[in-house]
C-alpha cells in the first residue's frame, strides 16, 4: 500500500488488479471481494484491470487485498 494512503475506506474506491483475463476471473474477484464485511457492491472491469468497491462502513484495504490474492490475482496499490 502506498504511504499516505488511508488503511480503511468508506464510500467508493477503485483498485487496479493484475491478471484478470476472462469472465471466470471477474466472477471470482467479485465473489471474494463481496464477501468482505462492509462491502456493498463490486464492479469489475477486466478491460482496464480495475475494480470499484463501495462500502457503507470502514473496510480495511488489507482485507480487499487478501480477497483478491485468494483468487490468484494481485491488487495494485
């Protein structure tokens, strides 16, 4: 994570993700991130390699990174 970047977030935040190449990748990333407490919605764009996460309560960026790692992809800080 970049220094100076808050560890938690509320609202909408967009992350880069490496290695998304197919519909299965999109489903896996969406399902894993959606399971993180506080996450309300997940929008994955494999064309740009980004995922936008909306949260109604504080969500730890490390939890998002761990969810993405669980799919075999990597969150870009």
